[in-house]
C-alpha cells in the first residue's frame, strides 16, 4: 500500500501521504488512496468500464490536484468509482501532461459500502516533492 492516512493534519477532513518510485506511481497511489477514502473495500469495485482522463498544468502539485479533482467529478457526475490502471506523465515546454486510463463501475450501495463522500480536493498543505530518491505527496480531501 503506497499511501497512509494522516490523522494530525486536518480534523474535519481526510489527509493522506502517498509515494512512488516514479511520478506515475505517485499519482496512481494517490488515486488509490482517494478511492479507499470513499469506499470501504476498493477491491469490491469491479473494473467494468474504462475512462480516459487527461489533464495539464505547469506545476506537478496542481497536476495532481486536477487529476484527483477529475476523479471526484466523475464520482459525482457519473456515479463512477475508479481504479488507476495506467498513468503517464510527460513534460514539454515547462508543462506537464497526464494521460490516464481508469477502470471501475457505477456506485452500487449494496456492493460498495461508502465510508465518506469526498466533496473536493483541497489546496491546503498540498505538496508534491522528490525526496531521498522517492516521489511523495500530501493531499487533504474535503469530506
């Protein structure tokens, strides 16, 4: 599990730290942490439907913000719970472009006991950094 929940950052929200050997692993771990925040058993979410998400930004932390916020939007607008299947990040001309493939299904309250409803990704303490040879981030979710 390349993430852990942080109890000492936000009292009314959910915070997590994620990590990975690459930026792509970090972003996939963050998407997995988001899914685990929302649903009790992420593995109960079957990989039935494929969604492609592309986001761009000039900063890695804002790229992560946009990516996770898109997952929250898909949960709200289309009732989809999604696993990260593939994440690719390219840098060109000082901008980052993330392309991802996500697999999941519509929320079924019988099979997907929800833990909390994530309303948004916040900018509070949002951080992406390369430290001691590993990519790390801190994310706070508004629930």
